[in-house]
């Protein structure tokens, strides 16, 4: 077999044809590279970098957006006038996106532009995947088109990576062997040019021109099916088995799901969707009919996992409010539920998957219902409730506000610093700090500025002008200290020490009467949120004593699946209220008893020793006896 390298003339012709076919896409990639290089070279000299950053982000979104416009125009056979109008609309859309990004007037220190950029960029790429076939029934052409896009992206990244590494090694050789003076920024600039201009140009050069012909193509890569069937599917089965085992553990122990499980369920769900999209057309072949059945069964299997998903995310939202991250996670859960329902009722239009996700992301990226507005309101309300309950905020005005002496700026001096620190315990103090940091990083402080009598923005702007590195003025610190609170995370020195309650009962031998069964226990909790204290069986009755502390400390009896709570939290609160002065207490034995009844037994727990972490309701050790009397 003869292998012939393409001639230089061929490469020039291909590059020219790609430029003629996708002129604005390549132009935008060139402009984004120019802005990126400018920021690398002069970033430290720029006072307000938001216009440059926002323009760069818009240009990056413009690459898939104008590519999408070119593809639509080719597919629909638009005239030059129509092509010009649709490009004008896309440009206007980028201008709107530019003004949705924050600027130096709205906030000085925020990650919001990057989050918005990610949302808009993902949405633009999703539109690229389905818009040419949005109003057609060409599912086979749609699949082939996306396969080509996927393959082309991988090949482009591989070529770009090798070219960049080759150039870097060449320049490093010149620097080491010939003492050529090269500034470090050059290596970053080469990466910017490679990934924006070359990568984009190379990618668009491999996009087919006749999309309708793809509908009649039945040449499916065998390697893709083998990879999906023998690599992705087994991995998917393994992950499903793990998640179902975790779900079974929840049912058996009634241990509420942890937050991390939401990410695992989303990753597994997306892996499954990708796997079945890759092998979708093979299901139409007689020898691979099983693919359609397995695909439908997979979406049915996701329903129980989605129940666990929603329980876990709502627990987190109930405890800490809505953040952008939790909003997105909840949104993806809703989208996955829609996909499962859509597929389970027999629908097979695979275009619905990227289309529905793009529409949902676009709708929640703006407006009062969007992720940014809802998360800001949620965290503002959490902060407001904490401050109002501590009487630091009344009538939407801060009481005992720290008033800064303007003549002392840039030093922050005041006559009444930290007057409100005494009104918050350590936990709430740290929570206020966490909320303010979140607002600083994601939304700014426009929603709470009216709480303050002084113009904190003018103080912040003054400090920025005086600061050497203007990008790192800590607004959260200024806003928290203006609340009369010290901007410092509080870690109690005795947070890990223990307090011990010992029953003063007579430890001599004595006859046990009035009960049928007795068992003693001595358990170290070992920082676990769930631990089995004792497990035994009396005739046909299975009994299991359980300790759990994920949401609240509980001591429970599981009798044949039915839970009985002994309200140990009430005992702990009583002990802490009555005994405050040392680390070890002798407690009357009648105060160290817990009693309750189940279907078959009257139960008494006689606690002899209880060790708790100071400032927490976390049990480290519990020693005692369990008495059971059959009814």
C-alpha cells in the first residue's frame, strides 16, 4: 500500500477553501487569539480588565456560534442576503451576551463571567450538534454528522497538542543550546494561537459539505461499536451496580444519601446516554436488535437512582440554600428525568437529547427564574435570617455598623470595630463569612448594599486604586467588618476535645427484675456518621441498635425494619444545659436513662458513660446496658 503525504499546494487549497467557507468563524478565532495575547502581555498594566475578558469570552462563544450559522446557511441553501442577516443576528446576540457579563461597576472580584461563559459555550456547542437537522426527520444523517464532529474535535486537539509540544521543544532547545533570550509569556502565546486559530481552522476543514447525503450512509465504524459494547457498557453496568448497592444500603439502614452521590448519578447517567447514542444506529441491524431493548431498560433503571438524587440534593438545599452549583445539579436531574420519561414511553428521536438540554440551559441562564438570580436571592435570604435572628439587622439596616474613617484610607480604621461579634456563635459567624465569600465570588454585593448607611462602593474603589494588584481587593472582608464582625474563620481550640458524662449508679452486682432480656454495650463511634451498636435476634424478632449523626444525633432501634427513636439528642441537650464547668461530670443515674416501646417490647437503655465532642453533639463513646421486656 502506497502512502503519499499531501502536497503543500493541496494544504494551501484546503486552508483557502475552509477560509472561504467559514470566514467569520476563523476571523473570530483570530480576534480571540489577539485579545488573549494582549492580556498575557499587558494584563498587569490594565486597571479594568473586564472589557477585555468579556470580549474574549464572547469571541470564544462566537466560534461555535458563527460555525453554526455557516452550517445552517449551507444546509438551507440561504442566499447571500439571508446569510448576511443571520450573521448580523448572531453578532447582535454576542453583543447582548457581552452586556450580561459583570463589569467593574457591578463587582470587583467574581467568577461569574466564567460560569456564564461555560453555560453559553455549552449551549452554543449543543446548538451546533442539532440545528442543521432541527426541522428534519434525518436521524441517520444527524448521527453521522455528530460522529464526524466528535471525531474531528479529537483529531484537531491531537494535532494542536503535537504542534504546540513540537514548537515548545524547538524553542526550549534554542534557549538552552544557543542562549536565545525568550520571555516566558511566549509559550503561553503559542498555545493561544495554536488552540484558537490552528485548532479551529483544522477542525472546520474536515466538515462535509453535503449533509443530505449522510442520510443514505450506512457505513458505521465497527471500532466505535466494539468500544461502546465492550468498554463503555461493562463500565456502565459496574457503576449502576455500585449505585444500586448504595441505594439498598439506604433502604436497609435508613441512612440519608450523601451529597456526593448526586455527582455520581449524573456522571453515570451521562455516560449511559453517551454510550447508547454512540451505538444507536447499530440497533437497526438484525444482529444487534438487543441494543434497543437494553437502551430502553437502562432509562427505566435510572428512575430509582433519580429518587435518591433528588432526596440528596434537597437535603443540601434545605441545609445551605441554593447556589449556582446546586441549581445546575438540580436542573440536570430534572433534565435526566425528562429524558427517562421521553425514552420510556417509546420515543426514539435522539435529537431530543441535545435539543432539550440546550433549550433548558438557555432558559435558565437569564431572568428572575434563572440560576444566577435564584442563587443570589437564596444566599441573601440566608444571610438576612441569620443577621435578623442575632439582632444585627433590623428593618433592613445594620445595627452597630462599623463606620470607616475616610481620612485614614487606605487603612481601614474605625472607632467601633467588631461590635456585633458577641451576637453570633462560632458556627453562625463562619456561615456569615461563607455566604459573603460566595456573594463576592459569584454575584457581588448589589443585593445587600442598601443595608449599610455608608457608601462601601466608594471605599472599595478607593482601595482598588491604591492597591498594586487591583484584581484582588477583598470586598467580602470589607462588607463583613462593616457588619461589625471580624473577617476570620473561627476554629475553636477545644473543638476536638471531649466532655464526659458518667452515671453515679452503684456498680455492685444486683438482681435484674422486671425485664426478660439484657445486653451490655461499649462502642467507640470513630467519627462515623452511621454505626451499628448491637445486633441480635430474639425468636423471630430481629433487633438492631443504631447510632447516626449525619443530620442529627440519633440512637434508634430497628425492629424488623421499623425504627424507634430514643431521642438521645434531648438527653444531650439537657446534660449540656445543666453541666457546664468542666470536662467530666458525675450525673445521677436516673438522668442517664432512655425509655421507649416497640411493637413487641418495652425497652430501657441505662447509659453508664457518654463522651461528646465539645461544642458539638457528636458522640465519641457510649457505654451502657439495654433491657427488654416482652409485651
